[in-house]
C-alpha cells in the first residue's frame, strides 16, 4: 500500500484537505450574497424554483433542494442541466439557481441562454469570478475554493454544499445559527480528517479489486451517495452505482454477490432504522459491507469495514460524510495504480 507521503503529491489529495478552509472563506466572504438570495426567494413569490447543474454540480443541486425544504420550507426542483430545456414548463415567473464550478459548463450556458429571460430570475453559484455564468446571472455567489487542479471535484463540492446551507439557513431567522455554525464545522473537519484518511486508506486495499460497487444513502446524504458513485467512476475507474437506501431493494439487489462491495452511509439513527431491512437482505448474499457512519451508530453486527465520523450536528452530515467518500475514492484510485488527478477520458469543463 502506498503511504500518505506519496499520496500527498496528488492535487486531489491536497484539495480534499483544502476543503474546510475553502468553506471558511466562502462563509466569510459570501455571507451577504447568500442573505440577499435568501431574502429574494420568498419575496419574489416565484411560481417555481428550479435548481440545475451537471455531474457533481447536479448533486449539489439536490443538496440545495433538500436544505431549501428542510430549513427554508421552500419547495424547489433539481433538474440535470442537460435536460432542463426539455423539462422547463415556461412559467410566467420563476427562479433558476444554476450550479457550475467553472461557470462555463456548456449545458448550463445553453439552458440559460435559450429560456425567456423576461420570465426568469437567475442566481448563479460558481467558483470562478468573471465566468460566463456570473455574466448572464441576475445575481451570483462566487465560492472561495480557489483553483481546483484535479479533474475530480472535491473542495469545490464542499463549498457548493456550504452555499446551499448558507442560503437555506438564511431564509428564516431561527436558522441563522446553522449558517454561522459552518465555521465550527470547518474547524472540526480539519481536526478529524487525518483519522478519516487513515481509515479510508486501509479500506481501499479491500475494495481495489472490485469490478462493481454500490453506494446507498438516504435523506440529506442520498446526494452524497450519488457523488460517491461518480467519484469511484472518475478517480478509481470502478463501475459504481448509487441508490436511495430502500430503493436498492426494488431491483438492484439482484446484482449483489460476494464480490460486490456495498457502501452504506448511515449519518443518523433514522438512516440506521431505514437500513434495517436492506442490511438483513444484503447479509444473505455476503457482500463486503462498508459503513460510513456517525459514531453514535453501531455497525459491528453487519459491517466488514467502517469509517466512524464524530458528526457534531446532523444538519451538517453532508459535509462530514462527503470527506470520507472523497478520501476513500482517492485511496482506491491510488491502490489501483491510477492517477486520480487526470482521468484519461475526462476534462475539467464539459463544453
């Protein structure tokens, strides 16, 4: 197994560790802009709010949809950017929140350029100041992750999650402490990342030979499961698919056997309860089960490997669990002899 000293030569690894500072900087420098969007969402009396993005940015769209509902009590719909022009009902007055790390994604730009701008107010969330998305948006948040050199997005996803929490927690006065709590979470992540890192490297040696892999999540961590599936494809070149926890029983479990690792994200007690029948079913087919879990959840009765995370408050579980996913996909890539910074068939921006 390669040591962490060698691993640190990769941009992906460095950028995983840069995520917490990127969250801190985004919170400090974009708080006012998040509050502005949070004010406009209820005041605008929009007939619909659509959130669009591609790849990792679509997973961020789903995260924002969750938090808008949970914290802001605002209904919204996340739609893949490449499908948006086919799905858009062309309402008289609606809002679009567009996620793009580069601000240059072809599917995002095409969608926003072809809609009737007289009917839609556009909010851009990007990591690139001066990008096309900032220019065509009515208002933007520019996250503060700095340049991300690895093709596989990590710290830019962290700040996309942070932006989702900042906006959603600013809508109602009673939730503003959740937005401010992001600073404590970021500092906490700095402390616990080395231990998560060590566990992820150990587990990677157990799954490096897998041809297929499944990731299950629920609630706010369902989008994190989707991001995990993408990261294992991108960085480790493993066929990885993600499912909502109990949806796995509706067909996909047919593909499980002793050679297919299953990663289950159990961020709180509700997730553990909902997983009960899934775990019971999986144990019949004896796959390696890897639990990424809050330290309050017991997994000894079913997990062959586990990453225990001391999540301070469940509302931030997305930021905690995604770091385990990023490190596990990174170390699996290294264990398979790959370069996670430069997947052979991918580019940073899809035009």
